[in-house]
C-alpha cells in the first residue's frame, strides 16, 4: 500500500495589535507539505513521512498573537523541513487478530505525549499551547501495546527542540528525555488520553537549560450527527520548569460540524505563557533561552470561529476548500509589575482575521503523533464528508 499527497494553505491574515502597537497584514503560504504513507513487506512495516517547507514560506513565522516558541513571539514558528519520518512494526507478534498488538517505532517524529498536531484539526490558527500539548520533531524510539480498548505507549527521545528549519536533532542527546501515554477507547469514535513527559533542556541545545515536566489529558469524539459529522475535543496541559518555580497551564476546547461540504468550527483557549527577553525585533526572543530571561507570565484567552466549504466532491483526488476565520482575545499579566500587556501592545485585547484556501492532491492530512499499535483509526462519518478518510 502506498499513499502520497501534497497540501498547502495560501492565506491572508491581519492582526491588531502587534508587538509595539499598530496592526499588520501579511500574505503567506501555510502548511506546504508533501506526505507519504507506505506499508511494505505485506504491512509488517509502516512508513510515515512528511516534508514541511514552512522554512521557505514562513521564514519569519505566521502572524498569531499570543503564540510563542523556538524564539518566536506572537508568531507561529516554521517547522523543520523533515517534519516526520517514522518506521514502525505495528504488530510484531502477529497477534492483532486476538485483539492485542505489540509494536516498535523509531525515527524523527512525535514523542508519545499529548495530542495531535494542530495541522490536522479544523482551525487555520495554531493554538497558543502547541509547546505544552505536543513534543515533536525529535529522534524517538517508541514501544506500544494495544489490548482491546486500552493503548499503552512509552518512548525516549532527545530533549532539544529545533532552532532552525534545516536543523537536525542533536543525536548526542538521544534518550535524555522520556514520555508515556495511556489511551482508552471507550466506544467507537471516542477516546481519552493522559500522558507525562520529562524533557531535558528543550530550549538550550547543548543541554544546560531547565528541564520541563509536562502533563496532558484530553478527550475526543468524532461521530455522525444530524445528517453531518461532529468533531469535539477538549484538553488540559501543564508544563513545569525549575522544580515548579515556573508553572504554565492551558485549557482548550474546540468543536466542528460538517455537512454537505460545509464546515463551521469554534475554539476556546486559555493559556499561560512566559514573557521572555526580546531582541530589537519584537517578534523574536533571545536564544538560547535561559531561566533568567523569563520576565513575567501572561494569560491569553482566545475565541476562534470559522467557516469553510469544500468545492470538489469527496472522491476527487484534488481539494479546494476556501475558509474564513476570526479570533478575538485578551491578554492579562499575572506579574503586572514586570510586564504590562496594555503598555507593550497598546491595549490588552486583540483580534485577527484569516482568509485562506486549503489546497491538496492525494491523501489528506492524517492524525500525526501515533505510531504502530497506538494508531487510532478515524471513525467513518456520513457519506461524502470532505477531508475525512481512514488511515
């Protein structure tokens, strides 16, 4: 079995305000991807690969007030060119017919922690909690056991996160970090997970920075509903640094309803983030990050709503899906003496608007982050639901 596909989202976005005050509008190509899914040797092995060219189209990041990570502030950073390359043996003991399976997976990809990459979810805008809710683009080795409705995963990986799109993980740090996840599938189309990760010095590549202890819990449902398909998702995530001296938490809930090619979606998020020392470019922070560059903590509350329509039938190999999305939010300082959002941005509320078109050919975006026996199949929805395929 071989599946290939390409995907991109040309989008115009406007944000008001931006760091330093005022507004800014940009035209960018988001998520330019090439994907491959293969199952050689009669399915004994499975290969998941994804190239991501955001380093070329999003060199300065995507406008997204509140977002942060990898040296970017109020922008969503570009991912590395090799976003995912995982080889897995999904059923080592050929026991799946007996309702259990043991698997091993290795390569560059997601640690067994948290939730799916937001690229495969309804909203164009990335959530602020991306660095709390996923640990990605690492060299990983993962074992998974599936027994009926229970999935257990454990893996080890390098703690350092990428600093540039063309950067490879620091192989000398492989296995300095670890994660484990428990997932329960209580009924078709429903899942619940909880996970923990210890990530050594993610923001200091040589390994001399603070370690992070991370927790995640989430629930997800994808089911037919009132002649269409309902998707609902909620998660809690928390990261602690410096033996708990710095604690950052996030709550997020989102839902989408799709029928006859039309989709509406909404997301609520409340996330705390660090405010760090910035460079002369107010969208960037000093790298490598150290503990004494955290000046303050801010809490960002964001409402995002959008609408999209599929212009081609579900069985077409091509995809053209225009979408419009708007976000409104507020930032509050938990340490107002050291950082005042209203003084820095000009006010403590913001809005963004995005106009984009999801374009694609071949296989659609899959749920990234689960490999081997831990892969969760999507439930079939109503006939003709666009963009909803099983993998």
